[in-house]
C-alpha cells in the first residue's frame, strides 16, 4: 500500500515538476550562465568571462539609479496603495454600520466597487496612453488644463526630475488600488459579524473599530498584498517605458531595472550584461520576498 | 531640377570614388571589395558566405525559381505597402512559382533575435525603427550576408553597369562594417528645418540663414503666437542632436563628425561642437516651450501642422509621415540649418543628405540568393519608382526622381541638394556604433536644450562618456577615415 501511495503521488507530481523545471528553473539557470558570458546578440557564441559583467554593473551609474528608484517604489507603492485600498474597502464594507445582522458599506458601495476595480481590467498600454493625455505637459494635458483654468501654472508632471517618478507612482497606485479594494473586501466579508456586533455594543467607534478589529483580523491578507506590491515595485517596466520621457528620463530620473535590461539587451545588444542585470534583479526580488514574509510574520488569529 | 541633381551627384560621385580608391590604397582589409576588382580572390569570408555573382544579367545570383522568400518589413513611417504592393509583386513577376511570406512588424529586435538564435532567420529584413537590431553585433556573430556580390552585380536597367555605379554617392559608406558592405541603406534622406511654406509666405518670413536671423525671426513668430522652434524630447531627442552635429560640421567641416565617430580625444569639447551646442541651446531655451520635452514627435509635428510651431528639425520622411494630419493649406518645405559663425567652413546652403533605412540579409537565411535578387529589384528604376509612389520617399537609386512628379516637400529637398552642390554634411555612425554613447547623447541633449545644463557641461559630459566608451574593452571598436 505504501509503495502504491508513493507511486500515486509521484504520478501526480511528475508532470508539474517537469514543466516547472523546464519553464522556470531551466531559464533561470540559463540566465545565470548568460550573465557570465560576453554574448552580444541572441545568436552570439558563448564566451565565458566570469564576473566581469557584474563588476561593470556595480560601477554603472544607471544601475544604481535604477536600484534607488526601486527603493522608493518599494516604500511608496505598497504604503500608498494599501492605505488607500484599506480606507476604501472599509468604507465599502463596514463603515455603513450594522444592518440586518451584517456590516454594510456606505450608500452605493456596489457601484463604487465596480468603478474602483475598473483600472485593473485595463491593459497597461491603455493606462499609459490614458495618462499620456492626463499628464501631457502643455496646455492640452487634462491635469494642466484644469490647473490653468483655476489660474495655476502648468506642471511638467513627467518633466521635473524630482516629480517624474512620483507621477509614475501615481499611475501604478491608481491601477493597483482597485484590486486590493476587492481583495480586502473579501477579507473583511470573512470577518464574523459577531465580533463587530460585540465591539459596537462596547461602544466602539468607526476609527477604533478599524484599528482594533478590522486591521488585526485582516493581517494575513495585508501581508500577501504587501508582498505582491513589493514584487510589482520591482517591475514597473511597461508604465515607465510607455510614459516616461526619453525612456526612463528626464536624465534617468525614472529608470527601473527591467527598462535597463530591455535597453541593454535589445538596443545595445549586450545580452550577457543584460542577463547580469536580470540576475541582480532576481536576487533583489528574492531578498525582498523573504524579508517581507519574515518581518510580517505574526501569530495567526483564529476565529 | 532633376537635371541639376544629376549634375551635382555626378560631381560628388567622382569625389566618392576617389575616396574609395584611397581607402583601398590604405589597404584596409576587405576594402578591396569596394574597389573595382570583383574577383574576390582574397575572400576569406566567414563560414556563411552568400551566393556568388555569376555575372548572368537575368539571374546573377542563381535564384531557384520556386524557392520561398520570407520578407520582414518594419511598419513605420514608410508603411509596408511599398513591399506588399511594390517590390514583392515585382519579385513574383520574375519568379511566379516562388511564394513570398510577408511579415510586417514594429518589434524587429524582439521578434527576430530569437529566430537568429535558433538559426532560422528570415531571408530579408528591413532593420529599422526604435527596436532595430545592432548590425555591428550581428556582423560580429557572422549573422549577416556580405552584400558585395549585390553591388558588383549587373543593374537590371542597364546590365552593362554594376549596381554600385547606379547609386547616389554616399550610399555604400554608412552600410560598411569593418570595411565591408553589410547594410543596404535604401532611402535618400535630406535633413534640415521644416516649415509651412504658405505660413511663411503669408507673413513674408524667410527661413533664417544665420542664428542672428533665426533669433530675429523667432521674435516675430513669438509675437504672432507661434512657438518658433521645437523638437519632441519624449522620444525624438535625436532629431535635435542631428542639428547640433550638422551645425558643428558646418562650422568645422566633416572632420568634426569623423572625430566624434572615432571617439577621438577632445572631439566633443572641440570648439565647433561647443559653439553649435550653445547656439541651439540658446534658441530653445529662449524661444522653445519647456513642455515639449514631454511630447512625442508626432505630437509636435501635429502642432506644426496646426500652425503652432514654426520650424521643426527632421528628415525627408516627415511630409509622408504627417500626410494624414496635414491640412490642405499646409505646404511642407525644408531649409538648411542656419550658419553659426561668419567663418563657418561650409556655406549656409550645405545640408546633410544620408542614405538611411537599413536593409539586411541574414547569412543563415534559407534563400539568400532570392534576397539578393529582391534587393537588386529594389535598386532598379522600377523598384525605386514604386517605392516612391507607395512610401513618398526617394531612394538612393540615381535618377529615382526622373519622371515622377515630386511632392512639395520632396521637391524642396531636391532643390536644397542641388543648391548645396558639393557641400554635403556627412553621415554619423554614433547611432550604429556606440549605442551606449548615443543613449547618453539623447539624455544630455534634452538636459541641455531644456536648460538643466550648460553647453560646456554638455560637451564635458559627452567627452567623458566617449572616453569611457573608448576605454571599454567590451565594446568592439570601429573606425572611419573620412
């Protein structure tokens, strides 16, 4: 019987493990190897050069610039997105008070839910095109037209080196919030109504309710969201590529690692160097995921 | 008008041949290829060498009549109908049994790199656009076909002539890698300042001949509510650095550009470059619109079509690219860039004409002979004519403009070329040789033009990057003599 069980398990696992190995592990291994070659195009012969690419990488200004931007993204993106998403989810699900045995959201919450979720279903390219029109720096830009009509000057949303990255973060947040509103809504819906009821009976206000009941009981979901957003902060390729001035400009003020990888591989024809950057990105993402899961580990509340 | 083009081109062709002779004399390995000797005795070409030229005027490359041909076309400003409705039917006419697989794409590099890697590249590629492949890198990997047999092959129109003798001067040189022709630059492009002839006539303005005139004109335009001069910083800052280079060459001669290409020490801090950069920066910082750093080329071009931008730096493709946006009252014309100093080496009339839009043949394609024949068809008068009709752009084929009625923009370029005579600004290789440096140049150009750095800093930063490029052993070095 024991024998049969293993055969059963192996039978189930073999195919997924094989596919995972072929399409995930193997490409990673290849990238690690490529990072140590001087390959210029995909068709170049492999010439092994050890860690030369990494040496060059660590001396590159653009690399460190990009890493710095990931740092900013890593802090700002989850913080802003989660704060807004939590606030909105709370309004939509709990803030209406208890009615008929469950907590309800504010008036019209179902409509809002759809509206908030909408950006999530838009393709990134569409979002970028939309924001090109919104951020357009001359008087024809949607934001600048509003600013001008109320007598304020135009703002170069993507042109000021100190502002450009934040404009990009704005787009990322706008697109992400909807998903987390829905995620947190689901989380809040699974919090038993009795807990809220008893809290309410004890005279708990909405603020207190949020911080003392909702937030702790939502911790698991929050943790997952944090990791997701952190990983998203290591991407941001499409939005930066489509939206930023001069591909990651002005003066490299918005560049991110995936964009640098893309430029090195496909514009500068340095596959080996681009792979080295990819490996660096891999370790950055991995480190973040491990740290995030460690730091946010907490005792689970059973209910 | 076309008469005068021919005159001038003949003149400079002689000059070019002299140059080629000189290059051969200097015994650059492989330069013999360009001189008249077609025997190819010393061809120690890398593994994949293409079909030989049999000298047969009908089918010099020995194309198999039923061999399929895969053609990949970049679908940019030129569109793709010039291939689907032009060159491909011409090929089909010659080889009715051949099937042509046509692929139109804007993602040349992303689509084709994997196919090169797999050893299964298409037969013919229009390697253009922002996502083009690095030709030099492909040559280093022995992935491109040496086009010498094509240049030595008999012309379709006159089999007694070799194809290389039917091309405009300066066609072959930009396509040389390590001294051998690997890239066919097919489109003849004139660069300069573009404006609306009717708008200028209405206000009795004339294109400025000096930067002082430029400033005076800019004042007038400004008071008429027009942004005098602009380029698109978001994705086309290179349009502006072309202008910096053209002006620098006008100040100090073509050797300025050659020095920049060769990464010579002090090339970027040389006086002509500094003066040119400062002159252009002054114009844009004083009269430009800061917001245009965030606009794309099509957006600025559309603003010009709406009469909101006066002068715009671009090349011959502009008129066709904007065809849909251009109102009937708008008539494109191109003027040379103004002179910076009174002691410029080249006169105001000097313009830059360059053979552009590179076409390549992968060495490991299945039908290299067919691809060569396809290029031969492109370089026939009929091929050039159909290209003009479908894409609105003139080719490097001599006499391509004969018997076609030119659009206003193309006509103004042709006029400018004939006025320029021998005063032609040479091509630049920075875009194809030093990609990293080119990226820096884009960044620095925007930084300078939109006032974040000074012209001196611009030169300094570029000089440093050039030095870095030069000292980087991982970047293979290229050199040009003239």
